[in-house]
C-alpha cells in the first residue's frame, strides 16, 4: 500500500471518526429532543382534555347552583304533599321540565334526577333504581351539606342492588355522578324565602356514562398509549383497560405524581420505558394519566431522524474525504516532485531543479534539494576538471619518461667513445651524469629517499676543473640514512656556483667573502 494511500486512509479515519461521533450524538440528541417535544405535546393534550372536561362539568355545576334559587322548584317542593299520588305525578312533570332546561343541552349528561325518600323526580331513562336513599351517592350528598360531590365510576348493578341485571348487557352499567343536596330558596322583596323545616330536601343526581372520558382521550393520545383517571382515593374512574374501572389502583408511583399534580415522569413499567403525562382536574380533583411507551412515542419520528442522520453522516464523510484528499495532496505533491527530481539526478541530470511554491517545511526541503543539487553539480565539474588535469600530467610524465631514453642512449655512446679514447675522467663524469639523470627522472614517487653521498659533488668538481676537492665529514652511521630525493641539490649547486666561481686553483685565500 502506497504512502499516499495510507496517508489518505489515516486522514479519512481521523476526520471521519469525529464526524461519525458527531452524527451519533446528533442522532441521540435529535431523538431525545423529539422525545421531549412529543412528551410535552402529550402533556398539552392531557391538559387540554382536562380543560374540555372541566368546562363541560363546570356547566353542570353552574346549572345545579342555578337550581338553588329556582322559584318554581321552591314552590313545588314547599307545597307538595307526598301522600297524594296525583300531586307527585304532577310535580314530576314540572320538575322534569325544569331540569331539562338546565341539562338537556349538555349531551354528555345521561340522566338527571331529584331524589327523595318518597319519589325520584326527573329523567328516569327507565333506570330500575330501587331505593336511591340507600345508595352511597345519596349518603355522600347528605354528608356534603350542599357541596357538589363528584362520585367516581361505579357499577350500577351493585350501587342500586339490582342482582338480576348482573349478566345483562346494559349501556348504563358503569356511570359516574355528580350529587348535591338541594336547599331551595329565592329572594322575595329583599327577603330570602326558604323551605319549611318539615320539607325533605331532595338530592340532585346527574349521571354520566363512563365513556365520557373515552371520547376525550382515545382520539387524542398517541396510538399504543393508554390512559387512566383516578380519584383521590386511587379508585379508577376511567381507563383504556375496562377491567380496571371501579377498582383501586395501588401502584406506588401514583402517590408521587399525585403530589406533583401536573407534569411528566419517566418510569419502567412492565419492563418497558414509559413516559407518564398527568394533570389534575380543577373541578373534580381527579388525576388524568396518559402512559406512553417511549418506543411508541418516537416511532413516527425515528425514520425521519434516521434518514436525516444517514444523509448528514454521508455528507460529512464526503467532506472528510475531500478534506483529507486536499491535505494529502498538499503533503504528497512536493514529495512526488522531489521523487521525480531525484530520479532525474540519479540518471545524471544534475541541472534538475524543483519549483518551490510554498514556504513551509516542504518548501524548505525542496530549497535544500536544489541547493544540494547545485553543490553536487559543482563538485562533479571540479572532479571532472581534476581528472582531466591528472590525465594531462600522466601524459606529460610519459613524455618526460620518453625523453630521458634518448639522453641515456647519447650518454652511453659518449661514454663508450671516452673509454675507447682512454679518457677515464670523462668516463667517470659521464657515468655520474647518467646516474644522476636516471635518479631525477625515475617514476617511483615513493618516499624511499636517497643517500647523502651520491655523485652531485663529483660532477661539480669536474665541471669546475678541480677548483675544489670534496671531503665528506659525515658520521658513518648517517651515510646510509635515506633523505628526500634532491634535498641538497639546490643548496650544493648554488654554493659551488656562487662560492667558487672566482676562485683560482688551490688558492683558498682568494675565496670571496660572503
């Protein structure tokens, strides 16, 4: 794998990992934000549902308050003789007409009646009630002394002791009611008229079917969620699970949310993360709770979040790749230029130069390469010139070696002529000159050195016609000591030429003063 590919891969990884991490964080945060938003929306639904129900129930409460000062009801019950059946029937028709003015416009009201121990006035809807005064509804109203009592959902069969309806499918099987003890009165010429003390005060009972809550919650809460309405004693008023209605709900989390009154809470119910959205009714005091599994709450948002996250991750990955490619190109571009230039230099082109476009580390590296290449070119040129000069010197040395051969041959001929003519002195002089010439032109450039007593002095003595005699005053042990070749030649030659050139033979007193 090339360095460029490894560098690109490493940069992609180094850049992509943080981006992918950011995408994951974005996904988690988006999911959490969506969950919180949906949770708040459901809470608003619960509050709005409570507000709608409270508005409807508040109208019932206001209608019951209006009955307190209804002059016709005051007159009917204040003058009624319960022992006369005809009066009871006539009173029932009048009471039903009066009650219908207050409650028939409310479609959620199932039945409305005024109960007494002797008769039940108002809308009966063919309810086989038995004796209502023995029910908990009547007794709670009496204990409240005129305050509205919101009685939670009850089983009609058990409340009114109708066992023969136990297995019947009747629409009024489960109901909840509002009851109030009525103390009729009215104002007459600034005087408050009240019922006679011996007149039995009736109990107003307004009945609602349990599906009153179903219509409010089932169409508004998210699919897959459930709802629960409980009174202060944890008795279930309404529930998406019909089997829980009229029973006591004893879960511990109920007490915690009851203290809060309104809000949200996250719990694990039946092994599933669940969000509770709850709100208390301002009219009844009942607590409405919507239970939503988290998976259900965000189920509709997950595909959108997942798609947007994938698109974002793909976009970030593309940006990471382009960014990494740009960085790698910036790094490998100068290296590739340098590699091409080095290959040219390796092939012998020392004039190759790399164009420097930046002033960073790579620019400095290219500048150093150009400087090094210039130096190498100079050294190669100098080495080439030195080699040429060496060749020329070798040629000259060869020429010098060839020229002495001619001199050697000539001196040998002259030496043989001197020997034939009996000129011994000339013979010795020629031999010494030949040795000296051979000595100076030898090609052994080593440091072998020469003896100090070799024949320069004899040649000079013969040349100057015996103007001096050579005597060596050298210690014997130094005679064989090698010294550099021709070390003493300039000294001896100059001393003889300039020291004895004006001297007569054998006259040492005529030596010039030097």
